[in-house]
C-alpha cells in the first residue's frame, strides 16, 4: 500500500514538472492574432536619422527609412511566432523571431519579396522594412523571392530585445 502511494506521488510530481516545463517553453511560442500588427514595406530611401518631414525611424532613431506608398502588407495573425536562440551550427549568430504566416499573407509576402528582389543589388530598393508600432525593427536585403510563408526577423537582437519584441507583438510574456 505504501509503495503504491509513493509511486502515485512520484508520477504526480513528474506530471507536474512536465507541465511546468512545457508551459515555460510555450512562453516563447504563440499563434493566432497579433496584439501589434507587423507592416512589411519596400524601402525606397535610407538616410541618417532623425526623421524629419516624413519617413519611418528605426528603433534607436539612427536611420530614417522612406517606404513605398503602396505595395506593402500588414500581418495581423500568424500560424506561429517563435523566439529563436542563436544557432552557430546553422550560421545564426543572434536571437531572432521566426514567423509562419497564414496562407494569404504568405502569398502576399512572396509577391512583395519578388518585387524587392527584382531591383537587384541596388540598395535600398532591394530591402523590405519590418515595421512594428511605427518603428522599423529590421530592414533586410532581399536577394530572391521568399515563398512558403516562413521567415525570420533578425538584426543583431540579444535575448532581452527579441523577447521584448515577442511580448510587443503577442501580448504574452516571453
């Protein structure tokens, strides 16, 4: 009888530990509607900040981006958003957010990335600004069309910065 009680207590403790570990792991993963939408827009000009008379600043105000008047897209819902730690084995040296877009957004992003890639190596037209809350969080160069709806927001983020962006986008702690 005592052995059975001990086994039940051990199993209950293991189940609780697994649930707690899973809950902590889920704090850096979300899906569904975003609290703060993400705007993707092609860059037309890039100048030193601060912005005056138009333009969209980066988070620290050092760069001002002029963006296309049309042709951009806004993402308000994702299949999944995940905080990604650095992975030196795969060339990822900083923290990032991985997004898996809904089908319609994936198609729109493929079109936007195709337009940016078609500019060729001429910067800044081959860049897409990732705008959150009126600030450019990253403006990567696009060398080819990005299909499939899976993309990564990176830009030298440390763990604290990428988790802050995750919280801002999802409204969840991370």
